[in-house]
C-alpha cells in the first residue's frame, strides 16, 4: 500500500482531535471528571493488554464506578457511533482488549466487589472486575472454591474469564468457564440492561450464554456474574512420570483415558522446558527425560488412593522410566511449581517468547512435538513446550529476540505454522487465550467465508451497529484474501465450496 | 462424509427448494418429541436420511455422529467401550434421534451433577436457511476460536438450522453406583439436598416424590461406599434402582404415567426450572423434584398464569411440557431485550423463516 499523503495525515489528526473533544464532552456529562482520561500520558497504561506486541492509543478511557454510569457511557457511544472496548484486568494474551483508535476503552476495574456468597446454593455473585483467585479465597472458609483456574488467576478478572471462556489445568474434570457460570448481568451495545442465564439450571429460549461466554466482549458488556462453587476435594495427589521417548509419553496420556480415568489435571513438559523451569524453581524434574507428565487425582482420601494406584499402573505399563507420587501437599506443590512457572522460566532464557495456544486431539501430542522440532530447524528458532495434555491444549513457547526484526518475523511464521498444523490435525487455533487481534489470520484457515459471515451475522443480532470491540475475533473477507491461505477443510465442509451453494 | 453423499445433497436440495417456494419445513427425526414445544408446522423433513457415526475415539472421549442416528444405537456403541452420554438424555419412545436430542436440549436425572446436553457439545455442522453447510466448534474440549455457535443449537428446537452432525464429549461409565431412599417431606428433602451439595460427596442424581427422597451416588468405588455409609437411608438394590432411574429418565415411571393420564383429563404437566434453593412452591398439584431441587415437575389444573407467576417470583421459569391445549404458550415469554436478540438471531440463521416456524416462540 502507498503511504498516505502528509495532508491526509494532518486531516486525520485534526479529525481525531475533534472527535475526541466531542466524545469527552458527551461522556463528561455522564461521568465524574476523574473517571475520564484522554491525555496521552494518562491513557498510555491502556494501550495494550498482556499481548504487548500490539499497541494502540484509545481515543478516551472511561472508568465508570456504577452500573448506571456504564449504561450511560454505552448510550452516549451508541448515539455517537463510537466503538467501545471493554477491559478488565488487562491480562489477556491475544490482544482482545487492544484499544480502538477511534473508540472508548471502557475499564471495568472499579467493579471489584464480591456481591454475595451463598453457601446453601453454592454460588458466588461477583462484579466483573473481581479477580479469579479472589473468588476461591472468599469461598474457602465455606469449604468451596471456583474451579476454572487459568494460570493468571491471581490477576485476571472474572469478566475477562467470561469474555475468553478461560480454562486452566483442571478443565477435563471440572469444565471451562462456560460450565461454571450460571448467570450474567450486563448491558447491550445500546446500553439496555440484559440478563443471560439464570440461577436455575436453564433459562427459556436460545442458550445465549453459550455464545456470550467466549465472545471476547463483542456481544455485550457484562458487569456481574453468578458462578458455581464446588466443594473443595479433601485431598489431591500428583504423579510425576518421566519418559525417555515423546511417543511413550503421548501414549501414556491416551492410556490413562482409555483406562476410564478422568484425571483432575494432566500436564506434559518437554525436555527443554523441564531444563528451563528446573534451573528457575528447582522442582526436582528429571532432566534426562524426553517428556515429563504430571497426573493429578483429587477427591476423598480413599478414592484418591484408589485412583493414584490405577494411574501409576498405567504410567508404568506405558513405559515410564521414573515415577514419583506426592506424599504430602508440600511435595505436590513442588511438582506443580515447575509447570506453573513455565512462562517466567522461559522469560529467563530468552529476551522474548511467543506463546501459542492451539488444541489438538490428545492422540496427536507426540506428532505435534515432533513437528515442532522440525519447525525449529526451518525457522532457526528454539521452542519449549508445555501442554495441557489432558485436554490437548498446547502452549509452545517460541523463543526469540524482538530487537531483531528478522527473528520476530520468523517467530510469527513459526507460530502460524503451529496453528495450521493444529487445524490439519483436527484441532483449533485457540484453546483458551482467544482470537483477539493476534489470531485473526489463523481464523481464515479454520473457518470458511460462509462460517465467518454467519458469525458476523450473529454479532449483528446482538450489536447491530457493530460497536462492541469491532475488528476482533472474526476476520473480514479482505483480510483473509490478503492472508492468502485457504481454510483447511474438515468433515462435511467440502460441500460448502460447491458452486451449487 | 465425502462431497458426493446423496443424503446430504438431498437435504440441501430440500432446503433450497423450500427457500425458493417460500415453504416451511418441519425438521423431524423419530417424532418421539412431537408433543414437545409449540405445534409442529410445515412439510416434514425426515432427518433420519442422514445417519451414522463417522468417528468415535474412546481415548479422545469424543464421538461424532449424524442427526438421524438413533440415540439408542449411539448409546449402545459407547457402552461397548465402557462409556456413556453423562447427561442421560431421555428416550420418550423408541426411535429418538441425536438431532432431536440436541434440538430439544433435554437432559436426564444426572444433569445437576454431570452437566447438560449443551455442556457436552464440542462442535456441530449445521445447514442454515441459506442452504450453507457450516461447521463450528470441533472435536476438542478447549476451543475458543470464534463464537460457540454449536452450543447455541442446543434447545433451539430446530429453529436456527438443521443439525447435520455433532461432536459430543463422552465419559467413562461410573465405576460404582449406589441408590438410597429416605422418608422425607418435601421441605426436608430440599434442605438435605442443599446441604449435601456443599459437601464433597459423589451425589449424582436425586428425586423426591410422595414422601420419598431417592438419591444416587456415583463415582469411584471407595467414594461411593464411604458416602453411602455417611448418608445412611435405605439401600435399594441395583436392579430395582436402575429400573427406577430409567423410568424417571424416560418418563415411564409411576409419576409420569399418572401425569400422562391427568393430562388426558385436562390437567397440565409443567417442567419448572428454579434455583436449587427455591422453597417449596405453593402450587396445588402433584410434584416430583429432580436435579437436587432445580427441576420440579408439576401436574396441576391451576391457570398457567398462576404457575408462571409463582416460578418467576423465585427466579425460575415454567415450561408447559405436556397439555391438551397449549394456549398459554409452551415456553416462558422472553423479556426485552432478549426477545429482540432472539428475533434477530433467527433472521441471521434462517432469513426466510423456513425451519420449524413457531415451534419455540411465535415469530421465530
């Protein structure tokens, strides 16, 4: 594309200044002065989320303190056709909260109150800005907890979890955010109050909760959620098993499931990852192993004893070269400390890393690790791997130095290759981090034009003007055409491309 | 399925033709749920044309099957590998299909603990009203690529599109099971269920009717045995217990037989969804409670408005499940802005309004 002419840039800047003044004036009528930021030095902290490679200056940042202020901000923006990007803790990894340069960033950080804990119903009603871990901490005296536990749980908010349908390490047994949220209150793009779901186990009409959860702030702005709490298991124990061959480790994962066991957690680390975390946290990982599996059982003492025995037998028959079973809580936490610190440990061995998030069928774990080893050579970059093996969700961390533009470029191609391989293996480009801005191009590979158009039509049903977080999740036809890669066909899909349709 | 599958061609042709002719289609599998929802309208499109289970991978805990597959056949296939559909979908008669299970979105006795039909859907391929074959979701548990359109199909009564194929999460059959009976009045039963729910017990299903609370424990052998000892009650032997839970699941037990008779005599059978902690509903009629208090079946001759008002007051909703006349509307009316979102969603999936018009709500 040609660079715009200087006069066009100046006109653009002038138009932005005018638009900013209009929006500030309109929002100033519904918000107190301290709840409105627009000077550049004030809005800098909002220019990116956890995906720092993408940055944008918001036109205005609004920090409402009450629900009626949220509604008023939305009504103002709706009347002026101004895009709105809702933002929670800003820990997202896919740029879902990246500001819109002509839009308002709606920070919900002040909605951080736990409204009600109901021990009898086993629910927590919380404002959207409450941190994930804070819910479990508040519920702990009741012997209850909130199950989904994304790694960022000390910082991420429940509103963001709902936007991304966050997972964590216990999804296979305890489900995703969707399975643990009963009711959500919020506002439509036009600022009308709306409630999705109910405290009953179902609600009349379409199951709108299914599409709302994981919609990355594109369908509604939520302010409060009622989530399910579950009884804390009496005990949890973990097996750490080493394998001298990646294939044996992959088979062990399948064999555990085939034995009728649903582990509370089942994680895999490859050799380079184990080395990186071991030098960081000294978890006692076997540095000779090609892959390490962490396999956890939770429940009452008798059932955990029974299950750990069965799990250990499967590991052994699958050819584990070393097996350790945690004998106490301190040892269990030590086993996990390596896995939980995979990201910071990677940060120590490389100036930058790019975290991928695709999901593949479990049986392809070994194939994927071997494919990634080949890609390391193709792109001349290292990659360390942690997998949520129980649910097939991969987090390869591609190591690179962003100061070297060629390395950044190679890392991006490396990442795209992993995502395409994942779709080819029958998986998906994102398991839990979301599409955001980061994986828009990969969506062209996973979905056909008609599928993407159906999703855009779905968005219009909620938000006819297209003002909520526009430009995220669903790529335009033009973008996919420019990306130039065909979507990978699966199942019944070849039909969609026949001329007769 | 390859691109030349004649069954798929026939279905697509049929939808194309309906769109051209401005006709309505009534999507129908075994017809075992013809009684459910608002009255079926339009020419019957028999979804059993497309059947079979293209992939089942026990170690992936995923099965992919087509709309016309018999539910009984699917469950028999899973059982050969020691697996099951954990949400226990009902078979109201022989011939229930996978498509109908998804469209109606009804789950059985285990729902409160094991999750619903929707919770187990991983992906779906649907035919929309424009005759386009679209796939959403996939065959993996964690998947946040785009909106989760596949789960939106669950309970939509076929009004958004024809479900061609669906991928479901399956689970191992429980290793152990125990059924216990307690003589409790309704209020006591509800109190106990709420209390037990907060403890780490393998409580999986419950039913209260006529002074008896029956609970089923399921899970690891050790967990079930220790919980059974802890809870007490009268142990029901396995064969009788299985017969009871199956009867309840398929609405063939004594309560529902009586209910069906009462409906023939003019009574209404309501499915009332409420928070588990909702108190005893002061509504005249016969009540059976499932889902640890969250699903209450009511056979009553009370006016519909009175039943709906009482359920709305406690944060629930009431579905007119079986009735000789459904004038009162089957499903609880939607409030704004949800009604508008519903209409626009229908428009976006089925602009010509071909599929199952009015089966869920008038105008959808």
